[in-house]
C-alpha cells in the first residue's frame, strides 16, 4: 500500500459509529465491506447507501488493506481469532472506549492499563486508535471539507508509522481534522472523561486539551456523564441527542 486512496477496508461493527464509517469511507472512494455479529442481511440499508457492501465477519477481513473495529470493547477478544489471520502489514484501527457499566469490569483497565494497549494485547498486534472521541451524532452530521473553519479535530494514536499515516488519512476522509496524538501509551489522554472526549474541539484546541488530561479524574468524570445520561434517557446504552452530549461533556471534562 503506497498511498491512502482507494483502499480496501473491512469494518467490523455496523452500529452508531460503524454505519457512519461505512457511509463516509465509501463516499470518499474506498472499497468498503461492513459486518456485524448477526449477518449481512441485518445491516441497515443506510450503511450501504454509498456503495459499502454487507458481508460476513470472515469476508470483512479477507483481502483488505485496513480493518476498522467498531464494536464494544469487551467483544474484542471474540474477534481476536479473525484478526490473528491478518498479514502483519494490514492496518487495524480501533474506535472503542471502555464503559464498565456496558462492557463489564475489565480488571487490567480498572488497574490503570491504557485501553488501546489492552486492545492491542488482546489482538496480539499493533493497532491505531481513532474516531473514539466523537459522539455518533456529531460524526454523522458535522463532517466538513478540509480547510473549513471550525472543522472538528480527532486525536489519532499509533505505534507504527504506517498505522498512524493511514488512520490519519482516513479520519480526514470522514470530514475531520486528524491530530497526531502520539503513541498508544499516550492515548489515555483521549479516553472517556478527558478534555478532548466528545467535546468537538478544533485542531487549535487539541494540544491544550490533551496536555490538560488528568489520569485520576478521567474515570470519575466518565461515570458522572453516564449517570447524567442515564437520568435523562433512562438507560445506559441509548446515545443522548448530540447537542446535550456535547454540553454535558464540555461541562464535565474541560
Ligand atoms: N456511540 C458513540 O457515540 C461512540 C463514539 C465513539 C466511539 N464509540 C465506540 O465505538 C464502538 C462502537 O460503538 P457504537 O456506538 O457504534 O456501538 P453499537 O451501536 O452498539 O454497535 C456495535 C456494533 O458492533 C457489532 N458487533 C458486536 N459484536 C460483534 C462481533 N463479535 N463481530 C462483529 N460485529 C460485532 C454489533 O453487531 P450486532 O448488532 O449484530 O450485534 C453492532 O453492529 C464502541 O467501542 C464505542 O465505545 C462509540
């Protein structure tokens, strides 16, 4: 893979984030396949509107340049056998975040392991971390062409240079500024509860936000947000409306 145009991309997960990834990456000219856990016939038609194809999970990771994981973090071990068969040079990008109320408690992360390092460990290979800090409402509706004023920026973390370059190019293809946030070890600064998390910041605001993250406070702030959302929408899995989510995240995390 010598460039980042017209890539073959397989997406595992066709929910709030995976569906928008399938739409935007197909619209940007990539060859996109998308799979969920229940089978291609259950994938919503709007995910396929711009040419992405619904496939099985095995087909999604077959003969692709890039695999994007957009499934709940606690499902990562279940798809590890599929990822284990990929060539070393395939770029794997993960969008996941740890929510103990949803994902069950994961002792290593509770003890302080960086979420992306836990994911890389489960998969036994390097990954890039991207698209984890944008709420699904903003992601579906707020992308803009490069150079637009107030374009939303997302941090991208990776350990391999190729993973970083490809992930950053694909973030740009989804209508967002890609910001190099360093290594996976540093990526705790973009976890839930951090100042850049679901706050729709610009590229100019990103360095200060990443530097201001305070590791001890992130889980407390994440759990406060979950409690506020549960009080409002009545459960722990429905996403709040986008503007409420941004107001809440800015108030709690910045
Ligand atoms: N929602 C947000 O605003 C947001 C923002 C940024 C990042 N994220 C993160 O991105 C990830 C996806 O979030 P989401 O909101 O899109 O989740 P979601 O709406 O619950 O969708 C999850 C998707 O994963 C699929 N899936 C689950 N297990 C699978 C497996 N073993 N193989 C293949 N597909 C599987 C599900 O398929 P089935 O329905 O068939 O089970 C579903 O399509 C999560 O880790 C989340 O923390 C979410």
